[in-house]
């Protein structure tokens, strides 16, 4: 019977009490399965297997809860806002995942329910993304919805990830925003749209760009391509100010773990990155400012480091 429940779980994300009972379980055996940690109770009347829950990260658990909510819904709903955005891309930072967001398709207000934020509003047929299960709002609408429930920096991280994945373009985002009427909580939406940039390849890069913008640092060129004397691409720099002779590299964990070459250790990757920086310095004479996750907590200090690099380059040029 567990295998049949696992099949339901694989297809639907969770299995329901009614489905377990149809396979011969009763309330006593269900309670025992939860108590002995064979099953995990996601919401009232909805379950998954304990090993599935234990292996899931926060975003995946949010998705499991979302499936429990939609399967138990008494009216037609689609996943929306934060929940829909994270169905489209896995990238997020600082977003509250405690509530599942859904939007009713009948336009009516729903009752308050723990762990669920039920939204209402005009949902056009073209706003519903039916290629996912359960259905969500489309990527471009989900991105705009996200700006109404998350802070500017938090929303920007995910919106940039959606742009970088090619789910929509900046023009699509602006056009859909212009068509919005009477949406509440959109004070940050226009700013997110103006700062959004498909060239950002990670949450760390987006947060670095946002920190520099917030502190009034001149806008850099993201993903700046550097060529050798033969016209061959030798490096892509996270952010560069060619006229000022400075570039910034965001040093996230992925650079030294996820992108390891075959047979490399983390130490090998660190040394490879150091050699890369040396070659860039030799080629350009520029100063590199490396940024870590911890430094993003203090944008003012980060901006001061970048400005100090600008000043150092200017002083050296004057000296010569």
C-alpha cells in the first residue's frame, strides 16, 4: 500500500487522508505512521513520507505545503506570489516561506487560514500557467506579485533569476506592469523593474549590484568580457568599471564547489581563481575587490572599499 501512496506522492506532491483510507488505512494506523515517523503530516489531512520531508530543503518543503493547500482547496485557486515564483526558479534570498500564497479564480475573498495567504483579484486566462502541477500564475505575473509581498532586494534576487532563465524579458515585465490596475502594495514594483537585470547570474551578484546602487556607487558593467591580444575571451568579470580600472568579483560558495572541474579539490579551485585574478591584473593593471556573503550585510563598508579602489587607481595614474 505504501508503494501506491508513494506513487500518489510522486505525482501530486502529497497524499490525502482519504486516499490512504481508500487503500485500507484507518485513523489509528495513520496516527501510528506519523507517530513512528514513517509519515510526515504536512497539513491537516495531507501527508508525505518522512524520508521525503527530511531530504527536502526549505524551498522544496514550501512546495510540498503548496501542494497540500491546493489539493485541499474548496474552490479553484492557482499558486501565486512567492509560491509561484519559486515554482518557476529555485533562486531566492531573505523571503518569508512560512505562508503558501494562492489566488482565487472566482475573485472572492477567502477565509483566513494558518499557513496560507489567499489573494483575490482579476486573473486573466493568459495569467495562468498550466504547464506546472499544480497550476501557477505565469512567470511574469508571479514576478510582479512577488514585488508586492517582499522587500525590494529580496524580490530583485528572484526576479533577476527569472529574467536570467529567459522566462520573460524586461520588456514583458514592463508591459505587464503597465497593464496592472488597482493592484495593492506596488510601491516597490517600479523600482524592482528599473533595477532588474538579466545579466545577473546569482543571488550574490544581484545583492552586490543592489548594495552598490543603494550606496550611490557608479553603475558598473556586469559580466564584462575581457579579451587577450589575439581577440580571445580570457575572462568574464562579475562587475567592472573599465574607465576607473577596478573590477568586483563575488566570492560565493558555488564558485569553489559547484563549478569544480573533474578531479579538482576546493583548494585547487581557489588556486585556479587566484591565478585567474593574477592574469587579469597583468593584462589590465586593474584592482580587484572581492566580495563575500558576510560583506553584503554592510553595504556602506563595501561601497567604501570600492571607492578606495577607485581612489587608488586615480592616484597611481596621476603619479605617472
